[in-house]
C-alpha cells in the first residue's frame, strides 16, 4: 500500500443502527408520491445501508412543477420584497449552522468523503446562503434618461420563473448551495433533483427552508433516477430554465431534451484541468497544491487538477518529491478525524477508475506510485496514483477519470505549456504556479478555462462566478453573475407627453 490507510471501523459510534427513511418534498409536504419502489443507498466506505428514498416518477415531477408554478404565479415569493426574501435566506444559513453535525454526518455516510471535509462544505454552504441573501436586496436594472424629452427608458430584471435543478453526487449540499440561494434570491421557484444516491442532505435542506419560513411550493425535491426524473425535468414544458451539473455526455442529452420548449439551460460539465508548474515556482507550495488539487474529494471533483504540466528542468525532482508526499496522505475510514481522502462513490465508478489506471499502464505511461485498489474488507478505496510521461494522445490525458489519478507531462517552454494545457475539449479550471508576475498574468490570460488559480488551487468564495469554456458548460453560477442567470431582462419605453401621430386626421 502506497499511503497511510485507516481501516474501516464498522462499530464506529457515529454509524446509524438502521437506515434513515426519506420521503420526497412537494408543495411543503413530505410524500412518497406515485413511487412504489425505494432506492437503497449504502455507505461506500462501510458497506451498510444508510438511507432509502422513493424512486420518483414522471408524475411526481409533474406534481412538483405544478406546485412550483402555482407558487410562482401567486407572487407569494416572486413578488415580495428582496428584504423579505433575504430574511428567510439568512434564517436558512443560521439553521444550516445549527444542524451542522447532522448534515455533515449524512453527507459523509452517503458520499464516503471525510467527515472533516463534509463539515467544511456545510459551513461554506451557509456562507453562500448569507451572501446570496444580500443579493436578494440588490437585484437592479438600469435607466436611460437620454432618449429625449418625450421618452424614458427602463431596464428591469424579473425572475425567470420555475427552475429545474439537477445536481451530482460528489458535492450534494455544496453544489446545491451554489445554485438554490441565487435562484431564490432572484424570486424564482424550483424543483430540485439531487443525485439518486446522495439525496439525503438536499431533503434535510427542504425541511430547514420550511422552518426558515419559505412558502410552500417554492422549493420542491423529487428523488429518483436521471433517466426518469432528470429526463422529465429537462423536457418539461412548464419549466422555464434548467441548471444541470454533471458529465458532458449527460449535458448533451439535457440540451436535446430542453429543446421541447426552448428553455434556458445552465450547464456545469466535465473538466480535465491542468496545473502548470514553472521552474521558478515556490516548489513546496506547488507540491502541496498539486497533491491537494488531484486528491481533494478522492479526485471526484469537476475542477480536480488531474493533469500536471511541469517544466522539464525541475520535472524529475518535482515528481520524486510529489511521490514522497503522496505516500503520506491519510486515506480510509471517512469517520476517522485524520482521514484526508475517503471512498469511491459506487462499485461501478470504482471499476471505471481502475479501468482507466489499467489503460494508462497499457498505453505506456510510467506508473510512479499507486495504481491499485486498496485491499480492505470494507469499502471502495483506490490508492493515490501518479503517472509520468503522459502524452496528449493517451486516453488518460484526454478523458476525465474522476478519481485519485494524476497524469504528469513535462514541457520545455511557456508556449508549449499553454499549448498542452489547452489541448482538450474541456475548459473548466486551471492553476498556474510561478513567482513571475508577468508569467502569471500572461498564463491566466492564455489558458482557456472559466476558473483560474494562481499559486493556489480549488480556492475561493461565493463572490466569484464558476463555469466553463468549451465543452465544460454554459453560463455561470455564484456571485452576482449567478443571480443574473436566473433573471429575464425587460426593456420598458415610457412615452412622456403626447405621442406624435402616425396617421394624420
């Protein structure tokens, strides 16, 4: 085993004695809906059932959309003041913090991520709710007082209407928090579909929002599969916009389904994100950042820095030191407070990641460390894996692996680094490591990605937007830009005084 592993404790006091049974949340009420079957979720780290949910149907989506449409049209949320909306959202942030322990534990049990990480994500989500509450008060338009004495022009922003939100399994609560508060701040209502295997914390949020005073029908949660519930949301003619976060392949399907009523679509999709390390970088910082960048959330992260481009003059030394550090990473039982990386989300994805590792070996990439599953009685764990001498023609260079796998490619010049970094269909994120200001600025200008980090990685707050170039997505979430996504712009022309007649009498 290439790193420190904490064996899974099946008798841990935080493990539930029995699975938590959830219902869907539609029009302010808990319901099994039209479902006759339940979906069962096992902890990917402990191999015990932790949650069950109704397997929602298309009819359940219809009921949720009807509730959201009636709530929107009634104006009980869409036409109240921004201050009134902010009050509910600030209360939501407070309740999230008060329920931190319950939310974080459930997130860890369903995703397999370390409990310490889950706590940080829940706290970060509360911060986003607070920030978005401020935005609810600052939705604004524009005026044009330069149209002559007889005309005044106004530009107003209005909530777009009913929004369908489809979120992935890797950051269920946090990715939701990058969307739901902005949607609500704009005055919209919504139907949420969390990933079928990690719906628990989204359902807990529904209860928190009701307690915070959100009117019934404004926030609805339908659980179930993407092929049934997700498909119905994206094609539903009474949904005005869909926000989808997930793979590029499924994003393409969402685009096709949304054509039914030409609804607006916000997409945050896949990434194959480069970390570019120049010879003049602070090596210690770059080593730590690179390690974190590809192992955060066990590499199951859309902005994971899964491609390392390192200047040839420091390439050998950098790789040697990176391997040394990778062997010290604490992995294993996510309920252990010192664990840094946890389990792979499902058996299917576990096999997919291992398949990519074997592909890398077959294609001639040099395996520096890892490369295997962790031999353990419980759970789905893969060793931190680093490949060197990865070329742009290799599958592991081009395709999103979504696991604890790093692909290293050396470069000789700035121009070559940028060319290799941009040689991908994706453009979600990138990191530049250098002590040269000119190189840093030129780098973030030349790299084709929606989010750039200089001398850090996977950092930030709710003030800045996120989103992708190329096949990594459409639109932006978070920040004031994220609020704008969920509004329509209306131009108003006001005639002052008598209008000049078209037809003379």
